[in-house]
């Protein structure tokens, strides 16, 4: 009876959440349609076009990314539905897990989803590399590649840091291995000076990780590799933010509508939210698991700082994109104001009343 009551209470809460989400989306849609009539559009559509037409154009433009996102979410949902059996834990622990994570089943599902979304962003940037520069290239890609290689070496050495749950096991490992060639491809064209700076950055991160590590694998190298990957990802987030700022300053508003660029600015903060929430909410500090230094603080604060970097890059990009049409209108108005006296003179000279005056001036010249 208690289980039935708990299940019915959970269902009632889910229904309330779904209803609240639907109402919030409906209100947001009404406000966007009312307030965003004069804002620039990503697909170049006119204001007179209908909402359905604009959505269709956006869907066609972002078709590969939309298909990949739907495929990732469908795979995650399928694995979650298929894996409902109790894991290798006692009934009390399993009941506590189900109480805390009734939908995801385990907290490790957050990190698995993050790995899948990261691969999706990298594939989008690699396939649309001809659309223009991306913040996920050159230095940012090279630093992130160091983190991916470190995590791949970690999983090859031990299984202590393997993810559990319906999306755990080999799936996140395959995603991390797939990111390595993608990041190598995106880092092509990096200068020797930037490559040398990247190498020194990785060496410094390895030194910091050696002094701040966990004690899960009972192996100093493996425990250091786990922290190393997260420190390098933190540094890569700052490189991402720097490249995003430079790209926004060096491109006009018309050139800021790249599909891969917008997709990265949307998905990167989302995927980092999963990691930040995991380490803040589900990764409580346990003194017995501290090998050296302050690894828990690095994981928790580093995840939040990464989220801030990705969110700042996205917000600044949107702000630059929305301000660019106003700047273009102001420049055009200034140019028209400078040309207005000359145009008035030409118009007055071409009028029928001033034809004799114009002819006399032409004869004297």
C-alpha cells in the first residue's frame, strides 16, 4: 500500500509539473510573439510571414541538428525504459535512489547525457566548418582534446570512474572516444604559438590534478586523470568564451547567424548544466574519498564556473546580434544625412525652373 501511495503521489507531482510546464510555454510564446515583432530573425524571414512559416524555415535550416538531438533523446528514453531492474545494491539503497532520481534512475545519467550532447555539438561544428569560424575550434578544441584523451586513458586504466545507470557503461566511453577525432579536426590550423601555450596549459593542469585528487581507484595516476580532465575542461571553457568574444567583435550582425555557432551557444550551457547539477547536488563531499588537496571543491566550483562561461558567451552573442541591426540603421541614417544636401542640390538643379540656370552655369564652365 505504501508503494502504491508513493507511486500515485509521484504521478500526481509529474502531472502538476507537466501542466505547469505547458502553461509556462504557452505564456512565453504569447509574450515572444507580442514583444519580438521588430527583432531580427535567424532565418532572415520577414515580419509579415506567419509563425508556422518561420518555424518551418528554422526547422529546415537546423534539420541535421534537430534530428541528432531527437535521436539522442530517443536513445536515452529507450535505454531508461529498458533498464528498470534493480542494480547490484540492497533494497534500502535502491529505494533511496528511486526516491532521489525517479526519472533518471541514477545521477550518472546526467553525465551520460552531457557526453551525448557534447558529441552532437562537435559533430555540428565539424560538418558546418565552412560556414565560418566557431568558438569550438583552434585553442578551445585543442585544450578540450587534452581532456578527452585524459578521460579515455582513465577508462582504459580502471573501471572505478565508469558511469552507472541506464545510460552508463560503454555508451559514454564511446562518446568520449568519438570526441577525440572531432576535436583534432576542429583544432586544425592552430598556430605553433597557440599550440605551445596549449601544451603548457595541459602540463599545468596535470600538476594541479596531481596535488588535488580523489581516492576512488586507489591509484594516484587514475585519480589524478579524473581531476585533470575536469580542470582542462574548465580552462577550455575560458578559451571558448575568449574565442566567442573575439568572433562577435570581428563579425557583422549578418554573419552572426551561423547554424553551428547558434547551436553551440544553445547546447553548451545546457550540457554544462547537467554536469554542474551533478557535482553540486549528487556528489557530496566525503573526507574518506579525498586523496590529496581539495578535489571536491574543484569539481563543484569548476562546474559552476564553466556554466557561467558558456552562459556568458551565449548571452553576449545574443546581445551583439540584437544590437547589430540598430547599429546598421544608425550608420545608414548618418550616411543619408551626409548625402542629403548634395542630393537636394542635384534635385534643385534638375528641376524645370532651374534649367536655364543650370544651362548658364554649364556654358560658363
